[in-house]
């Protein structure tokens, strides 16, 4: 039994893998593979419709918001957000909380004027800046809700009089959010939604079409909305597996239920990190992510040995990102509490061996 | 037994479906699903490397050309090609041979000056224009090698003193090409390469970085080249299945072998269309596509009845695109000669019943 703590693409429920595997051979008793069906078939149109409906239901997306499944990942949204929301000559506000936030800022600067309202670069992004001012004359305020690399998360939705835009790639569907607080939310699928290759965008329709900019059709949200995410051939299989995963989440009881599980998983692991004298967390406690738990050994010499022990115990994907070092345990929705317990056991075993 | 004549996403070899299905459960004996492995794992790096190597080998891609697997389909390339190759203030030349060519032209016009060298719109794109002049002062000359909707194909590579750019989405890997004749080739995967969600780009390196335009990183070929198609999370599963399909093609003997099969399949079907008094082809004979065979009934009243008969015989995806009507039999690499024979049998059966 392996427990996959990888940061993404990442673990999905075993029953999703089973169903997806079956659909590659025979999708919905059509006698055809999900890989060969037309995206214009009524069978796939039903998949796209159900996927959208599940997102709308699980996140309580209000009317006036469109839900899109696009290609290109969050990195494409770093460009599409300013292309679609930042008027010619206008400016946008960004919060700098890590590598991905910085990349979003860099890309927005290529398209228009950008104000960075605050940054935690001074401590290598160990915390979420607070008490900053968001300029009221900016077109939108962008922040990254969870910092996969640095293990921090924004739990309190920023107060903003201008439209909020959030990259929720690594915590969407892990906890309740109030979509009405946002102008636009985007997320690469490959954490809590599905496999790599699809990107979720939830956008308030009334914000679109106001920049005065000529957009390439493919980079313009509006034609994708008009076509129900089928302006061009969608990433069929990634959308299909996302649907299976969203069904799984709904059957579990939805976002409220998974949020409680995620709180317990994160608390279990952070408690051990704080108790175990061999380890320490890297992020400040109040901003610790529930999705990506970053920690290091007190003694650098222990690092490789603990990774070896973890591997022996079937715990994989624990090596930390090079920007932080040490370890990163990504404990997304599909990573079970028994996986977290196995990691805690390994940490305790490691403590016994080394003290 | 069903035969899938759909235009794309389309049929792939059964053995590819089998292997892909297995990898969704257990990829390469890792004990992990291909859907949950990190794109930074050595296992996936090997997949990306082999996929690139197979394209290079099967198409004899010379040195000086990079091979990329991107997201977003050909529709994204309609914008990326001019963004990367059309200098500020420069112009590009395009050949208008159908719906997709027209879309490419429309998107290029948003980015720069475009000369349309010739068009077959006058006859609803039943032929490929010839004897046109390509302006020597344009940055590149773009054409669509196979017109999926109208059933025409460009068999003779256009003569051009400026770099040739070709959308080969629906005939790449179906026949031999000389990559050295081109500056850039692109193709959505979902015909002869793999499932939807990946896009192949083959580009001559020396053409890049010369437009004077500030590009969003994600729309710039150069960072993707520098990162070996892993600038951001690639469409892992689509690339993996493409690799399986390219292996299948190599094992069959490569592009030369499949080209001979494709010639026989196309000839068999066109011969029946020309012989059978109930049917007629829509494209002029010399430009008939080997990939997408478009035809109609002489008597419009027969159309629905033939589709019904075909369906009874397990022949699916034959309904023609609304721009042409009638039927379209897409006979891509993985559609067997027995599938073509089954279609010919159905046409003959239909003739007997209706004469």
C-alpha cells in the first residue's frame, strides 16, 4: 500500500481510477473508449454538463457566474486574467505570497500596470501578509489562496471593494468558500479536481468584455462561455475524470464534510511536527496550509535518512520543493487519514531510532 | 464490433486502449496510477522523452527543430503562430482552404497584417487552390494540409521562398513529409497522434525570438523549448497515450507503411463512391483527402436511411459536418481496412435495397 503525498498531479480516489480505467475500454456501455468518443456526442455533452453542475452544486456557485473547463493550467490564467479583466491603461493589484503569485504578477505586468500591495518575500514566504491596502482604483485584486511550495494558505477572504480574483489551484474544493465574494476564481485541475490537462474558471459574467482590448478568441472567456467550454475540442478525458472525482466528493457529503476531514488530517500532522523534537514546520502557525504541509529536520543530516525510511513505509512524494528544502506532505482530499497516520508513525519511528 | 469513423477525437488502436486502461490502475509497475504521478518524476520524464524521440524518428525531424507538446489545441496555435513568428509591423500570408484555415486567418488578422493568397470559398471549399503567388516579403506562409470538414488535402508541399507553416492536425503521421521544408508544423493530437488535450508543435529554432513583441511566457515557444515541454504541468495522460500510439505506429513499420495502408483504404472507399450510383463525392478528385472522405447521396431522401443502415452495421460517426451535409468517413491510421470494407459493404447493400 502506497500513500502518495505528491504536490500535483496527485492522488485521486482509488474508485475514480477504477472507473476511469474501465471507461478507457468501454465508456458508458457505448462499446467505445472515452478516448475515441466525439466531444460533440450526446454522451460527452452529458459529461460536460454534469461536471459543470457538480462544480456549481459543490461550491454553491450563484447565478451570474459561468463555469469553464479550459486547457493550459493556471499558468495560462496568469495571462488570461489580465487580458480579460485589466482595461487598457488601467491597473491591477496583486498580493505576493510565493512562487506562483510572483509568476502571476510577472505575467500581469506584461499586459498592464500592476500594484503589489504586499509581499512576504522578505522571509522566503513563510507567512501571509495582512493589513495591506488594496487600491480602490484598480480593476481587480489578485491573490493565491494556497501556496503549494511554501505551505501557507489564506483562510480569511481578503476584504476588497474591487473584484477579487483568486488562484485556488491547490485548495479549491478542500473547504467552503463564498463564490459571491469573488469576481473570478481559477484552478488547475490536478490537485483536488482531477488529473492534469483541465483548468477550472469560475467568472462573474458582468465583469467581462470591458477592457477595450482585442483578444485572440481562444484567450477570451466569452466565446468559451457561449460554447459551454466547447469552443474548441476540450480535454475530454481530464474533464471526464474530474466528473468522476466530483461525484466521489458529492457522495462523501460534499465540501463541508471533506473540510472537516482535512482539518483533522492537517492537525494530526502539524501536532506531530510540533511535538517531535526532530522536525519543525517552515510556515508561521497561523498561516499553515491544510493542503501542503512543509517541514524540515532540525538536523539537516537527518533529511535523506527520513526520506529513505518514508519510502520503505510506502510514503512517497515527500521531498520538499527546492525553494524550501526538507519535506512537503501534500494531504489533498483523496489522501486518507490513514495515510497521514502512516506518516506520523514513520516520524515517531524515526524519532525512536535517532534519539 | 463497431467501426468508429468519427472526425476526432477518434479511433485509436485497441491495444493502445488496453495499455492506457492498465496504466490508469498501475503505471509501469510503480503501484501508482498514471493520473497521480508527478510530471517531475523520472518515470514521467522518460515518457516525455520517448514521446519526443518517437516523433523525431517517425517524421525524421532534423536537428535545428524543436518538438513540443502543448495544451490548447490547434485553435491556440492560430494565435501563437503569429504571436511568435509575425514581427510587429510585418505581414503573413495564408491560404484559405476551409473552416479551420479561415479561423487561422481571422486570428492572425488580430495580431498583424495578413495577405490571403488564394481561397476556394467560392465553391464551398471543394478544391485546393493552386498557382497562387506567395509574397516574398511576408514573414511566413500558412496553409492547412488537410481540411477535415471539406474532405480535401494538400499532397504537394507548396513552393515558398518564405518559411512554411502548416496546420497538420488531421493528417500528421498519416504520410511521409519532409520537415525540412517547413518553418513550423502544428497538430492537435486527437486524430492520428493521441487523445484530445495535447498539441504537437515542431518548430525551426532559428525562426524564434525575432518579432520584437512582448509575449506572455505561456504563449512563447522558447520557454517551452527550454523546459522540454514542462514549463508548466503538461497534459500527462494525453502525452502518455500519444507515446503508446506512436509506439504502435513504429511497430507497424512507421509512416511509410501506414501511408500505403491509408492509400489503399482511401482508394477502396472512393472507388465505391464513384461506382455506386446512389452516392457521390463532394471534393474534386485530385484533391480528395485520404483522411476524411466526404460524400452525399444523389437523392437527398436517402440520407437518413443510409445512416440508419450504417448504424445497424456498427458503423458510427458517419454523419457529415453541417457545412457539407451527407456523410464523412474519417479513416485515420487506426481505422482498419476491414472497417472500410464494412462501410463499402453497407453502401452496396443500400444500393441493392434502393434500386
